[in-house]
C-alpha cells in the first residue's frame, strides 16, 4: 500500500513530466539541465506522500508499547492509517513530516536526475557497442542510488536526532524540538561529523532502500525513463543495425 500510495505517485508524476520532453535518438542530449529541472518539478509537489504511511507505522508500533488500558488497539499499520484520520484528525498523519519531506525530495530528485542523465549519456554502450542493457542499467542505477541515498539519509536521520537522542540537562532539547533547526545544525557541522549522520543507514536500506531500487528498475522497464512518443524509438529497445540505418 505504501509502495502504491508513495513511490507509485512519485514515479507516475516523473513520467508525466519527463515523458513530455524529447531527446535526439542518434546522440546524447546536450540539454543536461533538463533532467534536473524535470526531477524538481515532478517531485516537489508529491514529496509529502510518504508522511502518512510513516506516521501510521510509527503509531502502530508505539501503541504496542503503552499499557493495555491506554492502547488504541491498532491491529496493523494499515489499520492505524485508516483509523487515525477519524480518531485523531487528518492533520495527525502529517505531524513531524519535515524530515520525511526533505529527505524524500533530495533522494528522489537526485535519484531520477542521476539515473536519467547517465542513461542518456551512455546509451551508446548498449545501442552501438552491444553491451547488455541490464548490466549497464545495474551499474547506472547503483551509482545513482548510492549518491542519492548518501545525500538524503542525513535529513531523514534528523528525526531520530530530535526524538531519540539524549536531552541536555533539565530535559532541554538542543534544537528546541525543531527538525528544521536540527537539519540546519547538521548541515553546518557536516564537515566534522559527516559519517555520524549515516548511523542506521543499513536499517533504512532494508526497510526502504531495496524497495526503491526495485521500483526504479521496474519503472525503467515500463518505459517511464524514456521521453519519446513511440515505444519503437525508445533507446533501450533499439538494435544497433536499426540505429545506424536511421
């Protein structure tokens, strides 16, 4: 459900924006800024879609830790997602969404920009040089995913810094319980504490990263990263002999 309501919306919006552009078939597109502009325009309006699912998941597991007489009795994260808008109000699902929104924007914008740029610039490997498209796709996606996740995860980690890190003496929060101030402090100290902000990255990778990688692979296979009007003109479906005869 999260995949369809969150990742599916992001990919569909990307395909709607990027699919309306055009690129030459015989050589790489010289307009490199197009990939970044399309990614920003497609992800900026839909980065909030993951917030309700994340809050519902946290509410479900938090509810299990309360005494029985205080529990809401959620049976699953989906049950929590359905009940919370009626019991707590719709705005409850969007509380504390700054880390999720910012990390999602950085991740998906970078992910789509890097991958579409690499695919466009190195198309000759499988079109002219007969390298396996799947091998090229794996390499391009791995590079794009690594860069995007390393850039975005620290912003996601700010939620743990504010909520779970030890407080100062007297119970005072270093960042006044503000995710925005925490993110600002993190960026200012990134040169000294950079790798510390990647704590828990492997857990994020298991929970979200693998599914994001698979989602982009499937999206590319469905032609969502090809911006031509006809399927026969798609770069990954061209054969060398037909490309050279154009």
